[in-house]
C-alpha cells in the first residue's frame, strides 16, 4: 500500500529533490516534480494528488506563481491539501489567498480565533503554512 500522493513545486532543484527524497522515505508517494508554476498546475491536474507542496516564488516571474497555483488548485480540487513554503516572510501576500490553516515551523498547528494567522511574534512561522482537506 502506498502513502498519500504528492506533487512538489519548487524551482530550486536541490531543495525540490531533497524534499522529494524526504517525503518518499517518510511514506509519501511523490507523483510529480515541477520547477515552475505552469508545470505545477499541469502535474496537479493530471495526477490529482492528495497533497501539493509549493514554493511561493517560482518561474517564470519569481513573484507569486506558487500562491496563484495554490488558489487555482483550491478552486479546481478542493479536497487536495496544500502546503505553501517560502524562504521569504511574505505573510501579507499569502493572507490575500485566505487559506485557513497555519502550521508552525515545528510542524504543529497554530491559529488565532476565527482561523486567522496568529499575530504574536514567533507563534507561527510565516514560511510554513498548510491547508487541510
């Protein structure tokens, strides 16, 4: 029996391959790897994974391709879980997409009343955010 099916979207090849290896060794089935936003959407539409892990900034413009892909995935495949990662503290941009669940850098769920992101410094790391199915 295989684990949850995952598609990864990350333009840094070393990070993408490292995450894929880590997920594979942890029991996930990595069914697609994308280095840019358009390819990520194509793979997700083809594979219909259980989980998508994506960077915020990806080619072609290195702005918000990952967030835009997450929004499209949420609309098209609402049961797909999404984890959005970034090396940048882009909480304000991420909040525009109103994905309702936050995860701390340690991987533990955290949120403020109403499902909003916590505002206390250090409570929730802005680089790790997830949406449950």
